[in-house]
């Protein structure tokens, strides 16, 4: 029996919707990362980008467990000397909750060309509405 090697032209991409309402951010992000990479498929190969498109809705209703809302800090550097900026999860959730989920998912996919192309297939919305009905996304319930 030979090992199956998927090619770029053979990959079928589906669309999935994840509902983040009332769920921990990390659980939703982990499931989204699995779908984006394609690890749920029997034809998964690490060297081929075989993931699906993921739409996360209700990002504003996702919860951070424990004391993460007050204690978790996100950092970014502007590129200038001494300009390391920080923002807490509480202020980021108040400003735009989709950023928190996007950062969580991007931290769970590899920092390679395959990971960057997988991150482009992620869409996060704060409310229950999204504008991808034409793609006929399926609700992921696992």
C-alpha cells in the first residue's frame, strides 16, 4: 500500500462556521487552527496546504477564563528603539474582540508559508452575521 500524497490541484476546500458565543477563546481558536490546517481530513499532509475556510461568529461573546481578562497582556513593537507597546486583554476586548481571537488562532498555526496562507482563510466577526452565505458554509459542531 502506497502513501497518499495530495497535490495542490486535488484539494477541496470547504467553508465552516464556528460559533464562539459563551465558549473559551482558546477552545475556539484550537478548533479553528485544526480546520485551517486540514488536520481533520484523512488526506492531511504536513507539506501541503490542505485546510478549509473558517468563519468565527460571535467573537464579542467569547470568554476568557480565570484572571486572563485583567492579567493577559498583548505586546507589539513599532520598529523604533524603545517602542514596545502593550495592551491588556480587557481593553482589547472592549475595542475589538475579533483581534483577540485572530491572535489566538495565528499563535496556533505554524510560522511558515503554509501557516500564513492558512491565516488568510480565517474570517472573524463580532456579531452573528457574516457575508459569506454564497459559499454555503457548514456549522461545525464537534
